[in-house]
């Protein structure tokens, strides 16, 4: 618990510092709960998502960073690896390929990459793609 | 990756999709998160059966009866294995089991190394490994890892290292070392420290490791580290062992208990010493290397435990 809080605080500081470097991602921590974050990400260019802004919700577990954050789309998105109703995302790094080397910021980057390059082998939305 | 065949999603837009709190009345609502929760429940159940690290069990050398704890697992198993266990019993006094959670190699290494320092109080070895740990830190930095992603894990290992040295305020007993090795918040952090070190070493010397990795999977070095070294619970192979041994400069002996037999019909138990690159170099002119590892692991296909020589 203490360890996860300390780590999240470091990430918070890092996010403040990186804000300018990564204009496609706006990661915001809940005012009262450091385990709740939201992110606004820009749809990648040359994809159907270009021009869109997508909102993500992060729920960070107490065992973070040994366990991955739970992330889902709050904005409706039609994508093969995202559950259309729940916004749940099928991405290996959010499941069994997670490691503490990832950060909330780099997870956002991975999700943007997933939007640009869907993985048809692990569909959550079989009608899409 | 999971395939979500059971998930049927309507093509039409449905506005009444308020599923903030998923319920399990339908498979359609049984998402990855639930699967992961189920996994961790199963893990927790398993955890109650075997601690991260077991007690030391005595390997008694007996005439005909199978060797106590180890042999009982193989009572109806192959004769070669039973024969080998008997041979093991002549050379090794005890076994300490670790939980088969995919981290057994790293966990065995952690305990064995810290136990060795606790018993030997070898200050020069501690100084030596600290210098290597510092080198590993630089390696990760030069590979582009942000400090805050790994520094907590490094700090926790160094803390354990200092506390097994006696004579300071943080000093701990052998019992406390066992307790910490069973405490997830310490044990898993140290395991993760080793995973970072291993990954850094492999990526730093990617040309050297590439052919070995290519033999295991057809992933690139970077993919291999991301998918098979850094995530907790991913099992270790000779690539991991070589990299960790090299990075920290700690030799490791692995004793193989499998069903292979010798050509001449006699039964012997093979072992392989992982000797860190460089440590045998100074005495190369004197012939065979003189390094005897103080860490001995018993490998049975898919799992590592600790062995205690007589």
C-alpha cells in the first residue's frame, strides 16, 4: 500500500514534467484519491480515430506496480480489442505481460499504439475490424 | 492471448449500456478483469498450500526405502529418478522447496544468496555485489528505463543485503530472513529486482543472447525481455540464469533431476555450473576453473528448489 502510493506519487511528478513532451496524452490524478486517474488521449492520425479525443479511466490496485492498473475506455469506441459496452481493453501488458517497467503514461502510449494497430487475434468486439 | 468467443456484442448502438458494475449472470459480462480476479483467487488458494519458501527438509540417505520427502513424490515413478534421488542423498543434506509460481528460480536465488551472506558474513562479497548492482543500475539507465520504475526494487534488495550483515541496527536473524522471504511485499520486490537486473543484462549484451533466445522462441531480444523476463510469474530458463549470474557476478550450480541416463548404465546426477563471465579469466592459465558456486539449485523440469550440500 505504502509502496504503491510512493510509486504513484513519483509518476505524478513525472507526468507534470512530461506534459509538454507528450501532447497526445493528458493524464490527470483524482484530487482526493491517488489510485484513481483519468486520461485524455488523441486518436492517432491516419486512423478512423483521428481528430477524436478519448477518455480512459484508471483504477490502480494496492499491489501496484507489481500488478497492472485496470484501464477502460469511458468514451465509446468501435475497435476490435475494446469491449463496446464496458470499454474493457484487451492488451497483453494490462494482463499477463505487465511489469513494473511500465507506467501509467507508457500504458497510454501503448493504448494509442493499439488504436493504430489492432490485434485481430484477441478480439473483444467481433463485429469490428 | 485470450480469445473472447463467448462475448457477443450487438452491432447496433445500444445506449442503455450502463455496466459500471459488471455482474456475472451472463458470460457476456464476464470480462478479462473477472478472469484475472479468478486467477488471483486460485493463486491465493494455492498459496495457502505452499509458502513462497518451504522449510528445510532432510534428505536422508536410506538403503532401500525411498529418500524421504523427495522420493515420496516419485514412488510410483521411474526407477531412474528413484536411483538418482538416492545418489543426491549421498551428496546433499537437505532440500528447501519454493512455490511453483513461475518465480521459483529468482526466489530460490534470493534466499540462497542472502542466507549465504548471513552465514558467512562475507563483507568483501557484499562490497563486490554492491558494485555490480550499481553497474546494473547504470545499464538500465542507459537502456532508457526511468529511474522511478526500478529504484524501489533496487533499494529493497540493498536493504536486505545490509540487514543480513550482523552488527548494525537493522540486522536480522535467520528466522527473520525466512519470514521476509515468505512475505510477499518483500519477497516479490526482490524477485522483481532480479528480473530488472536480468533483463538489463540480456539487453545490454543482446548480440550474445540473441541466438539462445532465438532457440527458445522466435522473439526478438527486446520482445523476450518484455514478455518472458520482466513480468512476474514468467518462468526462467538457462538464458535468465546466465544473465543473472553474469550481471551480479555470482556463480550458480544447477543439479538436474530428470530421466536422462548415462550410456554406461550407471546412474549419476548431472549438474551445470553457471560461472559469471570474467570470474574465471584471471586463473585461466591454471587450467580448469576453481570457482565453486555457493548456490545450488535442484532443477526438475519446470521447477527449481534449493539444495544444501553435506
